[in-house]
């Protein structure tokens, strides 16, 4: 099975207070895949889309802004916790 994968967006790095601000050269502007808001710097998170066509599998990791990344993460944790309680 062949798998082609696009290069993932840099999702593990954030501009944090106290850190030296990265040079503006090479910084990108992103559009949040959830709310559509534009933001500069690094995405705070990313979604994950996976689809197949024949033997080919593709992955896409669309960027998320800070607000949407937090909201989606908390929502997933709450849902996961409620599913565990239902199994008990």
C-alpha cells in the first residue's frame, strides 16, 4: 500500500511570553480551519483529516487558532471521559 503524505504544519511550537520572538522572516499567516480567523505565527494545534482513494492514503493537518484548538481539545477530553463512565 503506498502512502503519500503532505508535510505537516509546525504545530508543536508557539510564540510564548518570555521567549525571544522569532524573526519575522519566515513567519506565516494561517487561517483557522474551524473559525476562519487569520493569525500570524505558529498554529496552536491542528485537525487531522485522512482519506483514501484506491491504495493511496492521504493525510491533511489543517491549522487551528488558540481558541479553537483549546475548545476542540477540551470537548474531546470531556467526551472521552463521559464514554469511559458509560463503560463502567
